[in-house]
């Protein structure tokens, strides 16, 4: 007999302002403990030294994680020019150096080559899988691995500051799967001076903004109190990019049982992925076909 999970049946999204030095998994575990939640997960890993928006889903909201993971995200980061490291960030060992320092105009010109649909090779110290194993584990073991380039859409990449010759401050808006460390590495190569990420902050992710994020201290202070629930955002915010289809009580009942259900209103086209709601709450996600939603995920909300 399977052991029943302990904790509350609570569902929704919490925005956390993750501090440097803490893994995304550790942050999820802390939030899960603070809410005494049965289930939790995050949308989009941040490196341990990165800070900013980490969107954490509780309960049934974990079923909407892919839609936040796929959403556009914005980062502010500083690149250290003149050095490359084996991890493409400040935690790694310097492996190449250069005395060349590009001008501001040269940097702006180079940035244009990283905007739009590009191909990007992930850092060797990343969670990408190689023959079933994480790349960072193979890299730590000293294996020389080659990672395949992956498509990435970069909407914006702008220089926002140049504190000195050795540093440039950038802001990027990109789609799913972007590695800021790879941007810094490749920018340094294009400029002929090498480069790595010195510091990184995610300022927004889909509908979630860092200004709404709770700090670790706030989470510790509010943990296991009724007040912490007030910071939980509704599950439905994770579905903002999908069409919403309202349904009747009968349609909702059918959908909850995994069957196609009639919808009353629709701004979706045939074959679109959409979500159905009843009385303001999410019922299911699925494919819209001729007045019905064919469910792929069903929400078990009170």
C-alpha cells in the first residue's frame, strides 16, 4: 500500500526572490516546508549564485509548470571581459585570458548578432543530459564533452552600463532554454577578449515579477502561519498565455472525469491548446475541437 503524502492540499504560485548561494531545489523545499504543502515544484532553474525570480508551484499548480517554463524571461547580468572560465561564470577556474578590451560601440555591434532566432551551445557545466547523464557531472569528472547547439529566441539584448573596461552590464529578454552564461562566453569570443558571467539576476518570468517576490527571511518569518497563504497567487495565473474556455457544471463534471466537455464560450480556434474554467476556477487543460475541450490535464480543486 502506497504511503500517503503528508501536508496540506494547497494549490497556487509563490514568487520567490532567490538569494545567491542557494539552489533552486533547496528553495522549493523551503517553500514546501513553510506552507506544509504536499507537493511543490519550480518553473525554470536558477544557478546557485544567480538571484531573482523563482516561480514555485504548489499542489495542482505544478500541472501548469510547463507553461511558465516556456514563457519569456528577462535577465540583468554583468559580464567580466578578458577572462573565460571552465564554468562560464565566476565560480569556475580561469582557463583563458586576454588584454584586449572592446569599445562600447564594438560591444553594441556584437550584441546584434545574438538577437532573434539563434543557435546556442549550453555550458558544459549545465543540467543538459549526455547519454543519460548530466553534463555537469561528466565535466566535474574531467570528461571532455561536446554539447549540441540548441535553438533559442532572444527578443532583446542591450548594454545598460559599462562600469569600467573590464565589465559590461547587459539586459536580455529570451525564450525557453536560454543560458546567460553561454551568451557571456560567446560574446567574449566574438569580441576577441573572452568573457564570463560575474553576476546574474532574473527580473521577471512570464507573469511573475521580482518586485512581488518573497525573500528567504520573509518566508522563514511567515512559515506555518495563516498569513503566508495571502502571498499565494492563483493557479490560473500560470495559464495566462492559453485561451480560456468557460464551461457549464455538466461540462466541468465531464472534464474532471477525463472526458471531452462542452464549453460555453471560446476565443480559441480548432486544434488550439486551451483551458476550461467553471465558476472562475481551472477545470482542465486540453485541445479545443468543435465546441468541446478534450482534456490532457485535469485539476482536482475544491
